């Protein structure tokens, strides 16, 4: 995987949730160490913001796929409906 500071938007936008989360964790670790030059810190912070947005997007997509099972009068599953509020 590329260093976070080297990732372009296309690379981030094609990442799975797990890939984006791992890259975000790497960014946070590097920033917390405090041994990164200022210019690189700014680039890492910008990448971190993009990675955070990607994680949020993937989570929202997953939430939208969650369905509630509907039951008939006898308690038998008869289908699914989208979760309300999404």
C-alpha cells in the first residue's frame, strides 16, 4: 500500500473500508509520533481527512444495505424492508 501522503483521490475512492481504516490509522500514528516535517504533516492531515470521509461513506453504504425482516401474522418471515431513517 502507498504511503498516505502519496495517495491520490482515485486510490482513496477505490479503497475498501478496511483499507481506508488501516491507512487512516497509519496517518494518525505518524502524526502522533511528532517526527514528521511540517509540510508532510499538513499533507498527512489532508490525506487523513479524505480517508475519514471514505470510511464514513463505506459505513453509510453498509447501513443502507441493512434490512429489517418483516414477519406475517404467524411470525413467519415474509421478506425484508429497508431500515428506516437511512
